[in-house]
């Protein structure tokens, strides 16, 4: 599988990223998913401190502990900044955000502990915090960067202005903004989110690239009428639609099935014709381009 940099000074990731959001599963199943992904050339794994009610990083770390050589074959992404009521976090009584310097540093260090690794390849602020102090975030990022605990930084779900505001406080680049992008949720391609990233030569990551199952609910025949010609499944064609965009979008797939990992990996071999790309867009929008 092709590997590409998120930014000229950023990490090099596999074009399709494996997301751990749904991985509230047994260690053995996680091990199978990791090995299948690596076999298919999918070397990048996307986590967050809260996934699996704060358990998924620890489960992933148990697999790495069983086979320490795996860590050198992969890149690990994590996120921080969201807190919610949980038996594992009794201090939280309401869902809220915390982007303080103290919490960012603590969260990154705790992720390292749970994962059993000495570094994160990329750390993201999970969601924009209305109380975000950019100077505090910059201090936290700089501290983690100087210590070698986090190699690169980015954000998730930020608006274009929020992205540029935080970037203005940093002496090093934010290397991605992870956004919800799919053929059924394509507004970021038209509303400035992706344009601003391209302006800064930053590649977006796309969560829920298959529309969270919505592709199964609407316009299925019209969207995927070209699937037989490409000898592709609907999921592969949906990923290929994102990969065709010049912004170099990195889809983050979420699955607990090794066969789905293998299916998704093959999307990188599909190069959609321009007219087929627009025909799929037309099927979703229900109208011609203006």
C-alpha cells in the first residue's frame, strides 16, 4: 500500500488508517486485526484516550507487549481533550472538554503507559474546546515534543479558523485535521475545511469514511452503479472516492473484522474516472452539478 506524508514535516502514514473506535473486543481479536492490517500494508492505527471507555489503548498495548517487534512496524495516533462520566473517571460528572496544559500532558503520558510505548507518532486535540487557551496548548505540545514523547501534532473536528488560530501559536506545523468526510458527508470538501488544509499543505484524515452505515440506507444502486466495472465492493468504491481527491485524504476505517480490513485495503488499487466520481456525487446530492 502507498505511504504518504501528512505534511512535508509530518509523519508518513499508510493511505488507509485503521481506527480503534469500535475495538471494545478481546485481545485475541485485536491481535488478529493488527496482523491483518500490517499484512495488507495498513501500518497506521488511530486511537483516543476515551475509546472503549478508556480501555482500547490498554488492550492494544497488551498485544504489543506480547509481540514487542510490532511497534517498529506501525505508527500510532491518539487523541485527548474529551472527558465524560465513567466509573474509570469518577471526577467527571458531565461530558466536557479539557485542553489545559496539565491534562494534555497527562493524557499523552497516560496513553503511552496504556499502549506500552515510548512515543506517539501523532497526538490530536479531539474536539475544539470553547475554553481552549492556545498558549497553554502550545506549551503542552512543545513540552511533549521536546521530550520526544510525541513526534507530531494535529487536531480533530476543528473549523478552518480554529485550525489557523491554533497554528498561529505554534512554531511547528499542525500536520492534520481529522474530519468527518465521506461520500454522504461531503460538505468539508465544499465549505472551506479541506481548502484551508490544502492551503497549508496539510492532508486531512477522514473519520467515518463509509458514512457510519448510511451508505446502506440511501441511493445505494445509483451511488454504486459503477461498482461492477471496477470489480469493487461498495465500501471499496466509497474509499476510492475519497482517495481520488487531490487533498490526499487519509480515510480512518473502523471495523472489528479482519476481512473488512483486507477489503478496505484494496481500495487503494482503484483509480476512479473523473466522470464516475461526479456521477457518484450526483447520486448522493440528487441533482446535477451547477
